């Protein structure tokens, strides 16, 4: 025998003598190797992405919290604007009571700005118009004037003439 064969026999003898156990060399087909590699990769993927569902749940929760925060910020802005509008309306004596049939209040109709300066300017203009109207009183532009109907007898004379077919 050659030295290589003796070395192989020596290794086999040492394998048998280790701990008194006998080990046999296993042979694998290509299908076995493919299956083992596939199983190993699946196990690694499971270990690597095993917490995927937990992370996905956290991400959805974070998105929900972001949406809630955005809606709360919008609500806060709306509330602040409404409080500012009410404060300015009270300062200038503008009504905040809705109309009888559910119509919007004067403040809702006329105070449309979103910041203090524009709301104040609108309130000042409205208050000036109301004060000007009160100063001049109620005015009917054609109060006291009469229009001529072409008949000096009475304003209804022309109508009566047409009904009775009289010519004057």
C-alpha cells in the first residue's frame, strides 16, 4: 500500500478510537445539499427578519400617532383663531350670537381673517360703518318726494280711468 492509503487507514483508526465511538463519513446528493442550504437560508432570514411583524406594527402605530398629532395641531390652531375672533368681536361690540333661523353670527360673517391684525382691521371697519349709520340715522333716499302719474286728481286716477274707460 502507498503512504496515502496508510494515512487514510490511520485516520479511520483514529476516528474509531476517539471516545470509542465509530463515525462514518456521510455522502450527500446535490438535492440534499440544496435542501440543507435552503433550510439554513430560511433559518437565517427568520432570525434576521423575525421581528418584522412587530416592527410593522410599531410603524403603523407611529403613523397613527403622527396623524393624531397633526389633527390636534389643526384643532389647536382653529381654537386659537376662534378665541381671537371672539375676543376682537367683544372688543368692538360685534355680535357672536347666531341668527334666528340658524344664520351665522355677525362675527362669523364679517370677521374672516386668520391673524390678529386682519381681524382687528375688519372689526374696526365694521364698527366704523355701524357708528356712521347710527350718527346719520335711518335714511330713506326718496322720503317725502312724490312721483307724478300724469293725473292731478289722485295717484290712482290713471288706474281708475283705465278701468272705467274714461278719458280725462
